[in-house]
């Protein structure tokens, strides 16, 4: 009788453990937290704009996973990303014939850039030489995640999808040079930091997100998560035609005494954002 009782107890325990393992392995919903340091750069279009180096970013937030099959799931969530890039403006100078100059007007009383159409005589006219963008986004990724079966304590995965990013705030650090509108010459160099350029950045951007990852099982369905992703931007980061930056195209006959021989327009801009992102997190 004792032997039968022991065998029955072992059978029940084994069944319970198997059921728990199955629950852990095939859990339909998982969630977790992550941090995502990144290296970012801008890819501008046109001859006036040029990429000017790398920018270090950082992000983090919530991960959620919905299982479709044993090896395929949908991964999404919500996160805050702070990234950006650096742009160099290939200016020819306001007094050079056949050249372009990118510039803006700055109100010293309010410490802000003003619209070209609203500029006053008291505002300082700057040639913009370099700009370092720092943009904060609320990002909702939508990824298809395909993973292997557990190999030891690890599972490996590949993922591909789209990052949908909504602009929250944007600031810039600018390298400048004063333009004397009376003589059409360049004056002293200057720099401005923490400039609010939110209205000159696109409200929504999207990027292709693909990469590789691994999970190390800690206990049950709890895993330590690692990943490396490449984000390839395919929408414009900034406004197509800036209300704040102006493009002055000088006529070939332009000179300091011929002040009417140039065309002033809104600055056309097209900039894509790219990044390599490292992800570390925990899934439950």
C-alpha cells in the first residue's frame, strides 16, 4: 500500500511539473523592461546638407510579446528614445556669386529662433554652419520575432519590423556666423545650445528595424534579454520646407553692391535617421 501511494504521488508530481513546464514554454503573453543605448547618424539628401558624424543616444521602456506559434511571436511595447544626428551646411557665403547660404534670424530677448516671415530688424541674422540634433521620441515598435528552441539555457532569435516614433521634443546646438545684411558679409563666429527646434522636426517618423537577439533563461519564463538591431529610417526627420531656416541662392552676378540679385526661399530639407541599437532587458 505504501509503495502504491508513493508511485501515485510521484505520478501526480510529475504531471504537475510537466504541466508547469508546458505553461512556461508556451506562455501566450510575456512582458518586460529594457534599456537601449544606441549610435545614431543622419543621412541627408542634396548638396547643401551633409552628415557630420555620430551621435550617442539612449532609450528604454516596456516590452510585450504575443505568441503566434511555438517559435514565432509579435513583439511591441512603448519606449522613450533620445537620439539625433549632426548636420553640416555647405555654405558659400552671402557675398559669393552662384552660391547658397543657409541662415536664420535669432531673437536675443526671447532666446529663440524666429520664423523668417516674422523677423524684425533687431533680430540677429546668422549663417548656420553646423547643427547637432537631440530629439526625444515616444516609440511604438511592431516586430515579428522568430526564435529557436532552447539550446541549453539560451534561445536565439531574429526580428524584423517597423519603429513608429512620435516626436516629443527637439533641441539643437548650432555653430554660427553673423551675417551683416547691410554689407552682405560674414562677421563674428558664435554658438547656441539648447535651442528649441521642436516645430521644425517632423511629428512622426518611421524606420525599418531588424536584428538578432538571445535570451538566457533564469527561472520559469523569466529570461535575460540581449539584442543588436539596425534601424534604417525611411521618412523625413525634419520638415520638408523649414519655416525657420532660409536658403539664399545668390545670382552669378551677385555682389555686395547688388543686394537684389539673390533669391530667398524656405530651406528644403530631407534627412533620414539611422542607428545601431544595443538592447538589454528582462522578460517575464
